[in-house]
């Protein structure tokens, strides 16, 4: 590779060296040697700094790429975690809806059974009330008949007959 640079520097000198017969004094060799010495000194003084600069730049870019890759991996992990939590939330929502439906069905059945029991209780209370009212009416009718019988002088009952009638009714 160094030979290419050296040929690149020397080649123009040979191209301009053919000057048709005029005697031109050139100090081409001296200038070339001076240039090579200058380039050597410059390379000696600057090469390490340039290498360090470019190596530092390469390391900086590599570190940046590593940081970006780490951030990318973290963001992918967070994305996966977020997707998983969304799926878990969907499952939980489905379970909650199913539980709510089951509870609604159970509550409806409970209300229905409580209503049936309440209707039966109201029916029994109504039947008891009817029986009480019938007994009350029978007592009133019997009381009226007895009062009419005692008030009426044409029907005569003695105490023994009356006691027998009451005992028959009571029995």
C-alpha cells in the first residue's frame, strides 16, 4: 500500500521530466526527499493521534450501538410484558363478565323462589283470614239465632236442653 503512494508521488515527476531539450535545472530529487522526510515526520507526529481519534470514534459508535441495542431489547421486553398484561386483563374481564352473569342468574332464581314463598305465605294468611271470618260469621249467626230463640216466647228451652245443644256444638 505504501508503494502505491510512493508511485503516486513520483509518477508526475517523470511525466513532467521530458522537457524537449531545454536545460531546466530541477531539484526534483531533493524536493522528493524533503517531501518524504516531511511526510515521515508528519506521520510520526500525527499518526498516533489520528489512530487514537478514529479508534475512539469507532469505540464511541460501537458503544452507542450497544446502548441502542440494549434499549431496543428493553423496549421489546416491555412490549411483550404489556401485551401479556393486556391479555391477562382481557381474561380477567371475561371471567368477571361470566361471574356477573352467573350471579345475576342466581339472584334471579333467589328472587323468584323468595317471591313464590311470599305468595304462598300471603295465600296461607288469606286462607287463615277467610277461616277466621267464617268462624266469626258463624258465631254471629248462632248468636243471633240464640238471641232470637231466647227472645221469642213461643220456643221454650229449658236449661238442660240448652246445655245439651251447647255441648253438641262445642264437641
